[in-house]
């Protein structure tokens, strides 16, 4: 599982937006509780930002070299689907 969170070299930042108490963000919060320590351990210099705001729908952003950015909604996804979505964003370079 730890190899799954090895970020691409061109990845400069990963940002998660979600609500700290809303039901649509529950799976995202659970995913981050489980996966954040592994992601940070495997990528100590890449910023992994967690942004909580009331009423925010869950979303993940990946910023690559030259300011290119991709995002994916995490709304309605299960923990496993969130893992697959995040993995595809952090391994693919823009």
C-alpha cells in the first residue's frame, strides 16, 4: 500500500477540500485519517494541504510543474474509490 502513495516527480502540491462535519465529506475524512500519515511519510517534502470549511463539498487538487492543476470531486465516493482517485492524480503528471 505504501508504494501506492509515491508521488510523481512533477507533483508540487496536493490539496484536499472538505467539510469538517458534513455527511458528504465523511468518507474523505476517514480516508485522510488512514492515508495521510503514509502519504506524508513517503513524500516528506511535497505539501499535502487539508482545507476544512463548513458546507464545502469534498474535492482533491493536484498541482504539477509549470502551474498545471487537475482536480476531482470526491463527493459520493467510497473510501476505496477515493483512494483510486487520489492515486491516479498523484501518479500522473500533467
